[in-house]
C-alpha cells in the first residue's frame, strides 16, 4: 500500500516525538518516500540527524535560511499524505487558528492532500476545553484525527492522551491511501476547505445497516414487554454514517424519535422478530452493520388475541421464549469486508461481558457502555464508551454528546473498512 507513496511527516515538540523514529523506519520499510518537517521545539526531543538518517532525506525545519527559502507550497503539493505525529497542544492550537510561524504550519496551510494528525499530550491538557474545541475545528476542516490511547503518560500518570503507536498510525494512514486509490471515499479539495481531505465523505458508495431503539413484545393487544431505550444513539450513528456519504438502512424500533436525514431509509419495526427480518434482508447489501438497538431477549410464547382480564388469582404467569439474537445471526453469515459492530450495556463485569460478546457474536467491534455511568445509556444525550476490537485493541473515550460518540465509533469502523 505504501510502495512509491510520498509521506510528509510533521514532528512537533512532544515527548512522544521519539516514536517518530520508529514510524519513519516502518514507512521506509513499507516502500514509502518520507520527508520530515520538524518544528523548532521538536528538536529538543528528537534530532534532525536521526530523522534524516532514517528517512534518507534531509530534514526540513526553517522557512528560510540565509538566501534560500523552503517552498512550502511545493511540499504541500508533493505529499500524498501529510501526517503530523506527534501533534502537540501548541501546534494543534496554531493549526486551529491558521497561524503560520514555522515551516510545518505554512506547509499545512498549503497542503492539497489528506491531513492526518496524531495528538499526544498529558491527560489534563487532552481534556481541556480548548483542546477539545481545537480538535473539533480541525475535524471541521476535514483533517483526520488518529484516536489517542489510554495508558502511561510522560508525567508518570495514567490516562487518555497517549499517542497512537507507530503500527496503529501505519494502519490508519494505509487505510486512507487505500481509500484514495479505491472507490475514493476520501475526497480532496471541496468548497472552501481548500485541499484538505474531507473525512465527512469517507463513506461515499458504502451501505450501512443500523438498528436503534427498543423492541416491544406483545403480551396482548394493549400490553407489551419493552425497555427504556430512546433510539438516540442509533439515530446519531445513522446520521453520522449518512453524513459521511453512506446509504443507510435504519431499522428503528418503537421510538418517539425519527430522522429526516437524506441518505437514511427508516424501516419501522415493533418486535424483535420484525427487527430480525428487516436486518437479514438489509445485511446482504451492507458494508457496515451497527447493532445499537436494545432488543428484547425474551418474548411471550403467544400474544393473547384479546386483552387479558384480571382473574381470581393474585398472580399471573407469562411464559416467555428466547428471541433470535440478530447480532449473532449476522456474525454467522458475515462475509470478508463487512464490518459488524455490536453494543454491550452492562451493570457489572463490563469488560469481561463485552469481550465475551465480541467473541460469541463474531463482531469486529463491541461498544461498551456501563449502566453505572450517569452520563451513559438510555435516554440521556451523552454517552461514555469503550470500544473493543478483535485483536485485543481497546479505546476508551470520555463522556460526550451522542453525536460525537457516533463520530468516534464511525472513525473506528472506517479504519477497519479500509485497512
Ligand atoms: N442483540 C441482538 N439481538 C438480540 C439481543 C441483542 O442483535 N436478540 C444485540 C444488541 O443490539 C447489542 C448486542 O446484541 O448490539 C448485545 O446486546 P445486550 O443486550 O447487551 O446483550 P445480550 O446479547 O442480549 O446478552 P445479555 O442480555 O445476557 O447481557
């Protein structure tokens, strides 16, 4: 995937800069041509000599020196991808504001290729509202953000903000290159976002299936067994997928909510059995399936044809039978290239149960939300998730609005789809 590809690597001032040495090595080994731009601050963390030796090209750093001027426009046009890793808080803020006081920033503003950033910072900086706002701004420019990890940080503390490992960055960038070459889900240069990859259309030409909301299992013509799912998370996912260019089948249980988003076809269903049927039909054509519905696990063996009247007895016994597990059924017929995502809402032993569901249902990703978290789960506008991948990967996110959670989930799906 990298053979003959031109990667422009921006290195900024962060302890994580040492990892750029390994990244350059991996890129060269994969057959890429690598040119490195360092910000002045990054030279305190990693030397130009090491980077130039490994990249086999002189390292660029200054906008001008004596009588020469570094042509940032040429650099911005040369690259197939501009990858800024690590991305420090300082460079992030300057990018968000359009500042241009070094060669890397000038090149960023001139780039006509996809721009990918790998943030690296301590947890408190990562959580600061200015960092959140700056990242959102980059995202709105169409820049692609490699999620940070959770782990030991330079401060010695543990938490979010750890830069993705070199292999993960390689995978991410490989996925974008593949996308550029294939059915072109990553576009460049639309409208006012001159020259920047628009991550918002990275699912053009793809089909997605999303389930959302509760299911109602009829006891008699006026009563049912249901749950408190509002459908908000699933609708946010459907809208995120459609917003990024996918054609979406939304299989929606009896939720009070709906969506008018173009690109979404809503299939209203009531029961788990109806949801199962709609999903089996749509899945065959789907590249992506995200099962976020809270499907009833049991349904009355028989719904009474007439309203059940009180009898003389103080108790009433309903006989229930298991519903079909839709996610598991799709996992059983999943073909290569289809990405299947399930949810797990747990109240205890969250991790173990989520990992168990990943395996038994043959999903590619499981999104865990704990019912113990106040800002997560049914009815609320926010969610707090951890995503588990098949190869043991784990991504934890802070609590955020469901629209942004949907973006995080779809970002992980895109990585699987194109790698
Ligand atoms: N799911 C499904 N069909 C069912 C039950 C669940 O497709 N009949 C899906 C949900 O949409 C979700 C995942 O399976 O993506 C996990 O659902 P959850 O209710 O957390 O787990 P269950 O598999 O039902 O197991 P349990 O209730 O025992 O935790």
